[in-house]
């Protein structure tokens, strides 16, 4: 279902750049705005996920977590007799 929204550009240069790009690409300005908004929202979501992962990694390290390669090196497992 389509929804309508009015966007008011206070920056005339930005508005003109949008219209020029839309004409150059043969696209509607509304489609360019929707694409840019989707990309911006995905970036924000990725930033939030990255922050959560970083927080989990710090907690894991605080509790003694280590990389798997380091773990096996520390085990000093030799070949069977």
C-alpha cells in the first residue's frame, strides 16, 4: 500500500542535484529518495549490530574467552604415542 509524504527541501542545491540526477538516470526523484533512505536505515541497523557484537566480545574476553587457535596452542596437544 502506497503512503504519501511531502518532503520540503530547505537546501535548493540539494533539491536541484536530486532532480538533475533523477533526470540523468531516467528515474523518479521519489525512487532515489526511497533507495537512499533504505540504505541509511540498513547502515544504522548495521551500526547497532556492530556495537552489540563489540559489547558481547568485551564481555566474552572479560570472562576469559580466547580465540580457538590460542586455546589449542595452550593445550600443547602432541601426536598420539
